[in-house]
C-alpha cells in the first residue's frame, strides 16, 4: 500500500467536516504498511523544522514520531481532537487523551509552536490564532503519537499576524508600541480588542516552548514598532540562541529562523533589545 495508501487515507479523513475530524498515526498502524511514508509526505504545518526537542525525541515527521512505540491500552488510549473556528480568526482546540494525564504536549500550526500540559483527566482546551484559512493543527504527545486536525477559518484574511517562538534558555517578551499604546503578551485574549499580543505556552512544563503572536486587523502590521526583549541570564549569556518567527498576511504564512548572539557573561540581568523583528532583527546594546 505504501505512501499512496497513507495519503489516500489522510485525504478521506479530511473530507469530513473540518471541525469534527482528527487523524492519529500510530506505530501499530504504520507497521501494517509495506514501507513508511517519507518525511516529505507530512504537511509542513505538522512537522518540526527545528532540531529535536529534548523532551520529545527525534520529532521530524509522522514516521519518526509514530514509529517509536505502539499505543498502550488499545482504543481506550486513542486521543481525539476537535477544532472549531471562533470570531477574530481564532481556533478552539479540544483534546481528549485519557492515557496522557498531566503531560506535556506540543501544539503546532503553520510554524507556530507552543507547549502546554493536559489536565488530570488527559483533556486540554486551547485557543490559538489562525495563520491560514485552511488551518491544519498538529498535537504531539509524549508517548510518540501525533494527532492531526484541520479546520477552515474564513476570516483569517482580515488579519495580519506576527509570531515569535522560542525555547529555554531564551527568555523573551514581544513588545508592540503603536502611538500611545504599548502591548505585551496576554494569556487571555479579549475578542473585542482585535489589536493585541497573545501569549501561548506554559513555562511550567519540562522543556517549554513559548510563543507570542501580534494580531492586528488589516493587510499589514502598520506602523507599529515591534521589538523583542531578551533577558540575559547565566544560562543564556555568551550563547547563540535560535528564535523562530512566522508572518501571516491574507492567510499566507511565511516562516523564518533567527540566530541571536547574546553578549558574554557579566551582563546578567540586562535586557537585549531586538529591533525590527519584522522582517529581520537588529541588536541594540543592553539597557
């Protein structure tokens, strides 16, 4: 059956109503195929473009993610995900993973990544901004399973969004200054306020992946001054850190990776200001 069978099966699942469908690829399912699908068969939004996350192993696509161990407990442990479109081009994600209580999961959508923890019953409910109208969302579980879902978000074309994603030891905050308004990340977005910075991810999980998303209505980011504030700590001083950015306009998302050279140790406690994050960062002296 091979690649064609896997692709056909995935396509059939995604033809159903977008907000009711999810796809789980497990090692047991892949073992029934005559050969594994190559990484290029994975939608870009479901692949980790960065080096392996120390908390998740070699997560570079469906095959290495799912080929580690078969799911335990049979169908009882099968995760289910529901996606629905909300006003303001937002996505509501509801995950039921009964065999993954209180565990770290990574959510990824069109280059945007962040980690959260499931509740004690294995459920998780997350609201995230859409970066594409045909939004595919991937959830990576700790037991080497991957859940994929797709939802249509028609009003994403009304917004422009800029996201920054980082992992420890980086400690970053996105700051947007527009006239007399100063916006920083808020974990509880207010739907009535369409210009905002949305904070995503939990810093309390192991190997946290965090993100900030600046969202504004219109065909561009306007004249707002977008900067990043990187705190210099003993863990980050003298290192080159990797920060990922995603720019979405009219439902088209562009992903990039930035390398940031942190000053040598001795400036711990200072803040390194990253100017002109969109489209490229420039470093200023610590303040």
